[in-house]
């Protein structure tokens, strides 16, 4: 067996990013063969990643990469805000976003197969990061936006917006900030998905029926409720974040700006988070696991 030296441990640590003691143990198990140790660590990393896969990853960050008239928004999830702020997690997210934009691929299953600059696939890099960080990490979704003019805005780690527009550049930037803050569903009421409008109408009708008022009054109540909803979720009907005395439509008209498309990602949207257990429930669960 080859003697394990400090320089060997350092080399393995530099190449894997793992803790010194874990690297030393891997070298001892591999008889001092660094390449074998790396292979073994990759295998154990896959096992570790599989174990972590059941953990709910509802935290994370939004990465945005722009190249000319194209930009990609990418959501990468982890389990805690602490990891979301980790430099290794950020580097992984940005590398994947860059590769996704270059490949023009947004299907997550196919993203996993994309090669990164170092020759590894996204999935291989993800597994290695799970091994290093110790949390479930998932590439959740990606969207590519194209347009002659793009406005990009990130609010911290959690919210990202890309707006495709024509017209005034300052207005484009302001709209991206506005969309981050007010989360509109569509550019105008006409573009709000029909299923969302139908659902809102159904809710309004159920509430109105409980009032016991005549049918003609109920109809007006429902119409008013739906109209209020459209005012809240349509970009052009919202009060502009930069000037609360004006609607977005007024700003667009005054500056000759038109919004072709916008995409807004917020970390964890639609992910059902597991309810936290009480202390008594944690003790009971631990006792049950020990039996």
C-alpha cells in the first residue's frame, strides 16, 4: 500500500472539494491511488445523491445569463437558504445557466445531459455538489427569452425577471423591477389565461350566492369581482411601481414602449413544503426509527 502523504490529500481535496479527513479516508481505502479514490468518491456521491433525492428542495436561487438578444432564467433548488448563498452552489447555477443558453435546451431531463466546460455533464456536476454540500439539489426549470431589447432584473437570489420589449430602455428596466415586485400574470387582461379567469369567476359566484341577493345583483357582483382580479394581475392595469399616480399602460403610451413578453421566476413557486414537526413529533419519529 502506498503511504498517504499530505500532498496527496491536498491534491484530492483540490480536485474534489471535500473535507481533508474524507479525502484521507478515501485514499486509504483506494490504497493511495488518487484516480481510484476519485472514482470511488463519485460512486459514493451518486449513492448520497440518491438518498438526498427524497428531501424537499424548496429553497435555492434564480440564475440569469444573457447573450445578445437571448437570455435564460434558471431555477436551481436546494433545501436551505444557507446553501443557496454558498459560492459553490452559485457557481454551479451560473455554469448550468450558461450551458443551457448555449444549447438552447429547457427540458430538465435533457439539461442533465448537457456537457459543461470541464467535460462533465450537468447531472455529474449536480451529484458531485450534493456530495460536497450534503443537500438535495435539483435543476427545476429553465426559460429562454428572445427579443431585440431585453431588460434583466434580479431581486436578491429569489426573484428573476426578463422582459422583451421595444421602445425606451429606462422604461424597460423599470418594468422589469415592477414585474418583480407586483408579479403580474400577463401583459394585458386579454392575455390572462382563460382557466385562471374561469376559476376566479367560480369563486366569485360562490361568494355572491351566499349573499342571498337577487340574480341581477349577483351577476353584477361577479362581474365586478372578475374585473378587480384582472386589474390586479394584468401588467398594463397595475399602478406603476416607479410612479403610483400612473398605470403601467400610461407609462407605456407616454414613452412609446411595448412589452412583447416577460418571464418571472420566483424560487419555490408551487412546491409544497413539508410541514415542520413539533419537538414531540420529532422525538416520536426518532423512537420509531430506532425500533
